[in-house]
C-alpha cells in the first residue's frame, strides 16, 4: 500500500513488511499499514485472518518476527505494553483483560498507577465513572461493583471506558477489537457515536468488527485482511457491504436454506420441549418452545435473558418435580473464557466433552473416536487449525467460539441454549451457522437463542422480549423486526 502523500506528515504508526509466525502457522505475511492522526480505521477479515495478531503487535503484547515498526517516525525496538502506553496506545482486547477479582474502580487504578496515595480509590472511581457516563449514559455500573459480579456486557463497557480514560499520559490511539460483541444495539450506538466524537477531537482509533455496518458507518478508512495479509484498503466511501464481503473472500448470497413455514405459531402436533417463566413474571406470558422451534430472546442486555437460559439449563438437570424441560440440553456460552472453553485442554477434548458416552470404548474414552468427532466438525464448521490436538487457546477468539458450537451440535442434545453465541464470529461463518441451525431445527432440534444483534432475530420463528427481568412482549411471524424489538424493549410494561 502506498501512503497518500498529503498525509505523510500525519502518520502516527507505520508498519512495513511485518511478519509473525506461531510455529508452523503464519499469522502475518508482509503486512503494510499506516495509521494517521485523527482518523478511524476499520479492520475487517474472517476469523484467523491476522487482525488480532496485528493489534497485539501494536499493543506490545507480541513482537514481530521481521518488518519495520515506527511510531512518530521512530523505529521501535524492545517494544512492550509499557512502551505502548507511554506512546498513548491503548487496546480493548477481544478477550477482556479486566481483573474479575477487583472492583470497577480498582481496575481503573491498575490501568493508571499514577493514581496513588490517600484517597486513590475515590479518585479512581471518579475517573472511570465520568468516562462511563460520557460514553454510556445510564449505564448503571457502580464503581464499587466486583467485575466478576456484573454481566459480560457491562464488563465490556468497563474495559472500553477504561481505555479512553486519561490521567498522567494522553491517549493517542485506541484499538477496539470487537468492542460491541456483547453490547446491545443501544449501547453499541453510544460507543460508535463516542468514537466519532473522539476522532473529531484528534484521537486515532482502529475498529475491528465483524458487524460490517458498524465499520461502514463509523470509519474513515477500511483495511481488509485475508490469510495474514492486507488484500484491500481505501476510504470507507469506496466500499459497500458487497465489496467488503468479496474482498474477505466470501460470497454475498446466503447458502440456500431448508426453512420451515416460519409462521411464528406452535408447530402442529409438535411436543413442548421447554416451558419457563421468569421468577417475577406476572400475567399469562411464559416462554414456550416446541420441538423444532428456533425461539429468540431479545431486549436490552442484562435484562434477564441469560438468567432464563441458565434456569432452563438447571431445570434440565432436575430429576424430580415439574418437568419444564423434556429433552437433553447443551449450552453455548457467549462468555467463552469464563463459561465455555477448558483452557488447559486440546481442541478435540473441548469439542468432545459433551459427547463422552458416544466416545467410550469400554470404561475408557477413545482418543481415536474423539479425534474423529473433532475432525468432522472442524471441517463442517470451518475451524481454522492444522491439528485438533493443539491447545484450544491456540485458536483465534472466533474459532474458539466455533469449537463451542461444534461441542453442542455434535452432542445428543435435542435442546440447544445459545447465550449471545456469535461473539467474535466472522460474517461468512455466521451465515453458515444460521443455515446449520435451521437445518438442525428442521430435524427436530429446539433452539433458545439470546442475541444482542437484533438482525439475527430474523432467523427465529418467534421472539420473546425481556425488560427488567420479565417477558414484556411475544413477537411472531412478520412482527419479528428490529423496530418492533426495540420498541418493545422500551415500551413493554413489566
């Protein structure tokens, strides 16, 4: 890529010919990238394209094997996270880095060691609260809250706000890796508006997102990566959705689906698989899912959707009392680091853990059967790895999420609970998973699907909208639209 001559003096960061390998895997191959002052650069590409590795280099977390790396025209050697911070480079990682055993204020203090001495906790609380108020009005996050006790969406809000806070060192470049992956539409819009305000004031940003509409409407310039290299770049106005998808190496059209009538009504004669009511629910509304249903859970994040999924999972384990869940259940976690992957295990073992009965030979688990299961699903769902015996953390975040899908769909579960499962998953894989879910539903599997991406709800037969921990609306058929979901989220009467 050639740097525009008019912007040569505005270059904040320059990468030239950067390469990085992890064993036999070439994560980056000859990458050239310039970041100018006061611009927002969108970085897009499929899972495993090299985006996060490139950002880890900018954040000082990993070092390039070869290539040139300059900040303000000065070549960086011995670059580290402290060096990045001294240059005003901040990073919001896809896998959140806030400390779960500390409070919101204490996490701000970790990020700003200059806040010390008597009253440091009060000053740290004020710093992070002011930034949360600025970016996410009405956030409802107390600085005294323990990170482990708040939902993943709010944890993401804390991490984002912390990256924009300023104490003794200015922020010059903020890197945001899938920052809206656990945010609902309202809070995502608040963040994107803040990015534009920050860029207008002279800050530079890099926005990595699989939600292409966010990139097209927020960024000044877009860079597309594929297989560890830059394959397209230019002003955002030069791209549209179709061109971005083509540059990433995908077709625009969805694969042909085998769909049901999607009438939004109970299937004739289909048995009820799930019948649940939130604890505070009043009136007649309750969640009912029949065999073969795809049922969406919607509304603003943190309003009881995940709690209902967890209660449904718990109900499936009960052996006495009323049977609200009538078939085996699998759970696909959105917070994969806390609730999904087993970080010390291989990819094969992570996929096979829900299918142990089918993998047994006598009293032992057969590695041959385990590897065969993982291999089939690696090919079916497109997990980018050379060896399923590699550790699960060797995968990119999106590919780890694919492994969690494979775990659930490879099992005997007839009910699949999905807690915002597309976090960090690329556009092409999303389309493939949507089709896979529909085909599995047509074969009789039931899906309960909570998502913060309202456009995903069009894949559902029916949708229950939550507010303040209860169901406030039941949408079916043609009523399942983004506008109706948003209206119900705010106007439904709890």
